């Protein structure tokens, strides 16, 4: 791996490093608010620990309420805030049974997969290939968009990556 002079490196590390790709809000106030909101709340971290690592897997509100040691109100409030930070997206579906009921579920925003991965060990993730490909696609698209703003073409980016 090449590093330009003046860039920070990890140096010598005794532990394996998981290469997280972080997609964060551009607006500094939103960034600070999101990071404080998520990492300043044990309830939000516990919710994110229960979120599957990748894919269109639904996280049902009723299951979280049943699993977490918090009141219904606390779980719902924290889910709402995770939606406001665009980490989760709230959806509804009709479940058929003796009596049809509408239930709330949540999906992770694709760009926020990294946040869920922060709370997983690589050995806990059974769909690593899918995650790597998803993050590569997102990262590549983001870096090409950023490069175009600074006059760097996609061909130059491809050359640098090889």
C-alpha cells in the first residue's frame, strides 16, 4: 500500500485491523449530532448490535422491544432517532393471521452498513463476500463523485487503485 508523505498510517499493530469504510454526513453539525447521538446512547448501540450485518433483512420493532432491557417508549424513541440520522428506515407491512395487523420494521440504509459492522466481529459475519462487494461499489461511486468535484477523472482513480 502506497502512502503519500504526510499521511497518517497505523504503524505497527499487534491486532488485526478490520478495514471499515465510513460514509458520514458532509454537514459538520449533522456529523457531530449523529456521532454523539449514536455513541452517546447505550440503547442505540444495543439496537445496532441486533441489526443484521447486510442485506434487506427486516428488524421488527416488536422483536426489539421484546429483546432489549428497555421500556417500549425508550426503544421506540431510539429507533425514531436512528431513522432521523438516516441509519435506519422505518417501514410497515401487513401480517396476516386470525386478525390482520400492521407491524413496523426497519431496514439499514446501505451507506450505514459500516455502522452496524462496528459492532460485529468478522467471525460473526457469514455474508462477508456480499458486504465487501456492496461496500466496494458504494466506496467506488463515492470516490468517483468526489474526484469529479476536484478534476480527477475515473481513469486516474482506476489507475491509482491497481
